C-alpha cells in the first residue's frame, strides 16, 4: 500500500471516530426509552425492535414511533448545533 493511500485511510478513520463520538454525545441527551428506540432501530438494529420496546416500556406501537420521531428531532437539533 502506498503512503498516500495509508494517509487517506487514516484521515477517513479519524473522521469516522469523530462522528462516532458526536453520536455518542448526542445519544446522552435522550431519555432511556428514546435512546433504546434509536439504538434498536438504527444504531444496532434488532428484529422486531418496536415489539421489544413496547414490551419493555409497556407502551403502544404508535407511542414507539412518536417517541422515535421526537428522539430523531432532538438528535437533529443537537447535531445541528454541533456542526
């Protein structure tokens, strides 16, 4: 591998690491339910995430999606302020 390619890949990794750190900071602003929704639906997707979240937090499916939308809005606002 050429030196230039190594440098390019290192820069990509550093940028990715910064993005991961921003995501971790953003997830901290969410409450437990919102964080679990985002993690199970987007960060580390699991099959039937909404059903599992409903059961754990004793909420309806519609509430999961309302909370998901609210959490996405909070994350977007937070990340927008950072950028």
